[in-house]
C-alpha cells in the first residue's frame, strides 16, 4: 500500500520533468499541505521498511495515504499544475525534508493537520 504514496515521489526522479511551480507562488496553507504530504510519504515508506525512526510515529499507511491524495488533488486544483508538475513539486519537497533532516520537527504539526483534516 505504501507504494501508492511513494509512486508520486519517485515517478520523476529519473525523468526529465518540467520545472515545478515556484514555492513562492504557493500559499502558506499549500506549503503546509505539500510538506506534510511529503513527510507522510517518507514516514509511511520508512514504516513499511521497518525503519525504527519511522515506527515511532502513528501508523500512516491508510490515513497518511488519504491525506496525501486529497492534498495533492487540492494543490492541483489551486495551482493549475498537472500530475507531472505536482509530482515534481512533492519530490523536491521530500528531498528538501531529507536533506535538512526536518522530519522530527515537522511531524508533530503534520499529525495535528492530519487530525484536523478528518481523514
């Protein structure tokens, strides 16, 4: 099941994708949706692979996937980007989170956002 989450993140890593929307064009809410979607995908992938750091968070396979799908659909609607553009945007955000080692800092707020979403 985690493959659904990771598919969007990994789809364009080796493909020549068009440049994604400038992050400055995203609203604060859209940036939060993007960051949390990427964080949930990373944690869900880690949980599926038995990563100890990921396993300390609540299980995200089902609710995280639903949040991911809904959030990216909302981003598509609000930005006008197609699936390729959104995939590139979320891939870049996931890489930024990994590179800056921010998962620990953003997951608590993302879990609040997940609860508030009703998913």
